[in-house]
C-alpha cells in the first residue's frame, strides 16, 4: 500500500473509534436520563399519595364537622338521612346565605 492510502485508512480508523466512543457516551446519558425521569415520576406520585395520607385527618374532621360522610352504612336506600349530594347542596346554600349576611 502506498503511504497516502495508509494515512487515510488510519484517519478513518481514528474517526470510527471516536464516533464509537461518543455513541457509547450518548447511550449512557440516555439511560441515565431515563432512570432520572422514572425516579422523578415515582417521587411525584409518592408525594401525592403521601400528601393525601397526611391531610386525610383534616378532611375527616371537616366531614365530621359538616356532617359529610362518616357513616359506614352501605345501605343507600335509607331515606331517613339525606344523600351526600343533598348534604353538599345544603352546605353550599348555607355558605351562600352566610356570605350574603356578612355583607
């Protein structure tokens, strides 16, 4: 082989080696980004669930104070107590009336 051809071949070999090294680094960065993205969503979902866990007592107190929920009865045909929808409507009406009297 002549000298120029060997030099070109060595240059191509160097370029291929650099290209391979860069591709391996890019693939590693892509894998790390996928792991970080998965961890990000796990943290977001975990914090959401944890926040519901921590504010649940306050929601229970609010419901008990205004007579919402609280019953463990599964019988929905009981007509002696108002339905949850009716209770919420009454609560909204009471709030609106309180706002009108406050003005």
